[in-house]
C-alpha cells in the first residue's frame, strides 16, 4: 500500500498506517504489550477538531482487533478514536490467562500499562481531554471496574460487561473480593466522590448463566475470603456489584440484554447507545 503524505503532528509523522484500522503497535513503556486503534479516515492532520477516546478491553480470548473493528462506525459518527489494548496470555508464566483482570500481577501494573498506551495516543493525535470512555466484557469487565476504583478521574464513562469475578465495594473482604486492604495492596485511596462523577453502565445477557469458568473454591489459587459472597452466576455477581455501588452512592445504569448469553459482541449495540448518551 502506498503511504499517505506524511505531516508532522505533535512531533510525529502520521502515515497511511496511523489512520483507519491501524496495526498493533508495541507499547513503548513495556513492549510485551501492544494496542491497535481506529482513527476516523477523515482525521485531518492539519485540523483543529479534537476526538474523544474510547478504550475497549478484551476478554480471555484476546479478540482486541474485533472489538476495535466493531466500534469503527461509532467512532466515525461520534468523532472518537478507539484504542484496543492486547494483554497477551502467558506473560510471566506459561499459560497464564487472567493476570490483567486483577490489575496487579507479578510486579506488573496493568492499569499503568494502559495509561502509558493512552499517553502515546495523546502524543500522536488530538484528544479532547484526559478523560476516556472504557468498556470491557468478561475478563475485560473485571479489569474495567477495578480500573475505575483506581483511576476514576481518568474516566467519563465506564461500561462493565459480565465480569466473572467481582470486587465489591465492601470493606469486609480483602482484595480482590472486596476493598478491605485496597490501599495497602494497590497504593491508592478509594475516591468515592470521583467515582460518583463517572457514568457507570453494568451490562449482561439474560441467558449468561454458565458457571463452569467462574467457580472459585477454597482449593483454588485465586481463593480469598469473600470470593463466594457475590453469588454463583455472572448475573448474580453483577447484581451484587450494582448493589454495592448504589449503597456507596454511585449510580448505575443496569442493562440486561434479552436473548444474549456470554457473548461480548451481542451486547455492543447497548454499550454504544450508553456511550453515545454520555457527554464529557
């Protein structure tokens, strides 16, 4: 493919591969991780228009590119850039699938990796501000609500899709089941006031009832006290999470999508509707 004429923007040359559906780029802060973008084709390197940022976090199957593709039309319509990070399986330990979902794993802070990616995008494109909209489904939903706890000031909206394991806003339980040792574990203070300023959606299909992947017992390495406190199914657990938010004064829009099982793509129309209604 012939490259576009290159124009310097924020000190960086934009080429054909920096617009539309981009390749995966290595994160310069840690090249084990990468991300792809969708940048509207009419992005004008010489222009002044600014773009909102939508971040889409994959689940265990790592379909980052497909989530990006399914937000392309939304980005064209709403003047957004979509960022889809890729957190590969097997980082630190062969076969490891779940590390990023819990934010802190093996000395890696996945929230900071994502923020480094955002910084790279902000240095290259004209973003509307420091706040972004964040969606994650399944494992991505786990990441999304835990990222909210750490960085509410960086979010205008968060869509939490069908997380298998949830962290309740409940100090009775230790991290990850609750927030009892949140500050000690993650080096941050929970800011409920800032969380109340973020538009929150929780979303799930009404047929999302399988438990084979999300049952944690005392024999499992993931077990902590309170691991079974939120219920047995994803539906139960999302409802428990919603109640814990609302008891803390954090409003939630709950969407239960008819006819959908555990399928992240089946709920995206409702996610896009939610994001489209949020004005930063």
